[in-house]
């Protein structure tokens, strides 16, 4: 998927953090040091730009005119949109900067605005927090599929720690989802289905229970490919002077 199709929000500047023993690098596996922070990695919202308000403004296109393209969601009624939320949360909220919260009602209303604005064809929401099922319980817009790393009343747990830095470096849900994508989705033509995707991290792997809400989504998950959301194709449409009411001779 090209970077132009990804909007990344990172509140912490981990690569440049003085406590990072590997400057300019981020690793999510203590046993396989594959740097996730490459030279061409573009962070679109960083630090104090990462707020609940800016996320809602991004989703609903309520931004000032001078907002650059990389900070805008340039989708339309033919787009499949994937929203991945991770961090600290609880029943009905996701924390931002330990100072504010995005509530499940805020998220539901933002997605409804997206639908009214024709900002998506189908939308998939992934929430990876404690009690993350609660983040999609209030959604009421059509063509939305949602899944979570835990049910209401459950914690979402970490996978393993790195003894060199003394902290857990990846959550169980994220670790297993990456395993699935690396093993089962090797190309855009992969036939792995969303049914396979949501069932991969069972209770033996995640410990918490993966939640799925599909009542707003008409299709069978067995018939929808993972790459419908975790992939992108570039479409080109040729234009000529007859397509525009413009005097090209003036150029």
C-alpha cells in the first residue's frame, strides 16, 4: 500500500527519545530486529498534533483550507477505509496524551458524518485497547465492519518484553495480526478472507476475546478478501481537452 494511502498519527517520538537504546529505530519484536521506522516512513500527525479533536476533524474533513494533503482523508464513495485505533482505553473511550478522551459516541457520530459526506464505500474499524469492543457498540452507519482485541470487561494484554529496555514492546493482538498478514497475505492477489483474519487471534493466542460486529455489514466475511482493506490499487483515467470546458490554447 503506498504511503499516500496511509495517514499515521504517533503521539510519542520514540525514535528520537533519549531513553531509546536504538536511536532512529523502532522494533516490535525482541527476537527479530526489523526496524519499523525506515527513511521513507512519514508520520503525518505527531506529538501534540495527535488529539481527539484532530482525529474527528480528519475523519469528517472539517479542517482549515491550508491543511496539507498528507493530513487530509481524500477518500470518496468508492473508497474502502480502514481505521486502526490503539492505545490506552476503557469502556467507551480511548485516551489521547493522558489528557483527553475520544468517546464511542464521538466515533459513531464521526463515522455517520463520513457516510453522509460519501467518504467511504465500506469502512473497517479495528480497536486494540482494553474493553475495545465498547468503541464500536454505538456505531449506527451502514457498511461498517468492526473488530476489537477485547470484549467489554476484558483487558487487552501485551505479548512479550524486551529485557534490554525493560518494557513490553507489542500487544498480543497486534503481534498475531502481523503474523497473519506476513504469512497469509503475501500479495495483493491473496485470497485470505476477513473471516480468517478475525478468527486468527483466538483465545489461546490473545488471552482476551476478539470481538466482531457485523450487523451493519451486508457481506459474508468469508467472501471479503483481507486485501480489500489492507491493500490498494492505483487507478488512472485518461483525460483530454474535450473533458474540460477550458481553452487549452491559452497555456
